[in-house]
C-alpha cells in the first residue's frame, strides 16, 4: 500500500560555497598569481626608478 497522505519533501538546500571554494579553483589562482606578479613587478620598477 502506498501512503499518498504525506506531502513530498522539498529538496535539500545546496551547501553554500564560500570564498575558500572559489580560491581553490586553479584557473582563478593562476589569474590572481599573474595579476599579483604584474602589480609586484610594476611596483618594484617604480621603487627602483630605472
């Protein structure tokens, strides 16, 4: 016998993915490394004053 009197359960909410999940993605880390390297390189270039 099937019990049709129960209401269907709503789907479980998805786990929230925070900042650490985003930073664990290799393409994002590669992009941030390149941008950080460029900013660091230009700041060193400005400080040395070649």
